[in-house]
C-alpha cells in the first residue's frame, strides 16, 4: 500500500513538473532552418534558456506567460504562451517579405504578423497625397499593378489571422477546461462550434466570457 502511494505521488510530481515547462522550436521564417543559440527569456520569472542546434528549447513557465525571443541578426519578438501546445516560433530577418500565403502567416509570431500587416497595407494603398502639392492622387500602378494586388490580398490574409489570434488568446483550451467537464477532443469541438466574434471578445469582460462558455455548454450537450 505504501509503495503504491509513493509511486502515485512520484507520478503526480513528475506530471506537475512537465506541465511547468514550455517546449518549442525556433526557425528562420524564410528558410525554415532551425536557429541555434537563440535566447528565450520568460518575462514573468526572468529565467533565460537557449535553443539547441535543432532549434529546440525548454524553459520553465506556464500558460499566460510571455517569452522574449532574440538573436543577433533577427527581429526581437515576444511570444504569448496561451495553451500547452509545443511552440514553433519563426523569426524574421528579411524586411521585404510581402508575398505570403495562409500557411506562412500562421507561422508568424504576433509581432512579425503586426509588422507584415502594416507593410502590406502601405504597399497596397491606391491613394497618394503628394507633398506640397495639395489634393489627392490616385495611383494607377498601385491600383492595377500586380504587386499592389498581391499586397491587398496579403492584407486580407494577415488581417484575418490577426483577428483570429485576438479570439484565441482569450477563448482558450485552458479556460474552457477549467469551466466545463470536457476531454481534449470535446474542447476542440466546442472551440470550433462556439467560437465568439472578435467584437464580443473586444467588448466583454473575463466574467462575460465565462458566462458565455457556460451558457453555450447547454447547447453543446444537446447537439453533441
């Protein structure tokens, strides 16, 4: 009996220890090559770790922590750890990335995404305001040019991902699991079916979101 209790306690301690670490990989955004010796800092605890040759890293942390990521030659970035998944972080050293697709966008960190969205907006503008000349000028090259069209398409892709991340930061697996008696598979299904709008996320309090989740669970049980 005592042996069983000891094994159970050790297992629980081991599981707890695993849950208190953040694991991930760091890659070059363009080449997808792993980056070695990247500094990762937990901004809550100030603990620092470095990535290995295969880009992997492990650092003490928990859900809702922020990680500062930096290495010479790349843009410094900050990562929000909002669930317990393994993080794949892509750092950007090319200031001219514009022709992107949905897959690449999803790999971007939040700071890189915001930078690329701003660049795409500027590249896709069709209106110019000439300095010291007054008035507004419509640019045919920006309106009809291939680069401008690609830029405006990029804006749509980037903006959609930007808005989606606003929801994901608050409508998390961790929060739903703390409120509802659901397993991982059901939580994933619940998140897909009852995903709130950006407007709701931006204008609701944490308590409002909890009420929404609990009320949605009543419907979820009926349709599941």
